[in-house]
């Protein structure tokens, strides 16, 4: 957006940490950040290392991007190569939480107001729901009890697979690929699900 707009203001609710797409020597950052070995490392040490890695591109505190958040948390980080340059060139400016909108202005949590705004883009996320299904599944799907984050445990017949409905710590597409293969093998009868009691016990 900042390539065509005169000025972009980015309002952050909680802040974020930005990782580049590539690590040292051009290898994908996923290969280094999302590794099983990290589950055995103290979170405080991981936070320190990831802050240093992110701040090598631009100072998150200086530009107000990090807020009060830590790199290791429940929500996913931001993978982006452009935002640092956009902030340094002042094409993008960070603002705190948006609290009020009028026809042409916006007011933020710090009391500042921007006038003569041409457009507002809401990038607030979304709730995954399927209103065409049974009422028990119409709520936020991420709150359902699911076996391996795919099969709802409360269904009498396990003919529904929720692909990509869970939050992944890393890129979603490899997860979706594996979930899809597993679900198809279940539907074809190549593999079988455990009994309902076991599925409910292991639901996450």
C-alpha cells in the first residue's frame, strides 16, 4: 500500500516481531526458527535470541513495532522483508490501537487524531465458522474439541475434516498438506480413527 499511498499509518493492538523470509546464507527462516529442539530451550533464552535476530533488520523498539509482546508467544510472528525499509523511509508510521473512526478521521489510544484519511484497511483477523453445518459447529471452529486438530469429536460420523483451522507455529501450507493427506486416507479407509473415547481424551 505504501508504494502508492502518500502516507500509511499502521495501528497495532499488541505489537509484533518481524522475521525476514531468509536466514543467513539465503536459507528459509523456517528451517531455523521452527525446530523441535527449541521446545527444550528456556523461553527467556529463545526470546533473547529472536529479539536479536529481528533487531538485526531494524530496531523494533525504536519504531514502536514490538509493543509489550515477546517473540515467543501464542500468536504467530510476522514474516516480512519490506516493513523495515518502509518504516525507515517514513512511508509507514506506527500508531497505537485505533479507538474511533469518523467520516475522514481516526483517533488512537494515545489521544492523537489523523485527519483527511482516504481509506481504512482492517487486518484484524477473522473467526472461522461454518454456518451451513450443524449448530454445534457454527461457533468459532478453533474452539471446538478436535482430534489432532482435524476431526470434531462430537460428531457421530466422522465425515468432516477441518483442514487448516488450527493455529500453526510456522507456515500453514505444509500443515494443510499433511492434514489433507491424512483426512483422505481416513475417508478412503486406508487408515482408521480411534474410538470416540480416545479421540475425546486426546482432543486439543
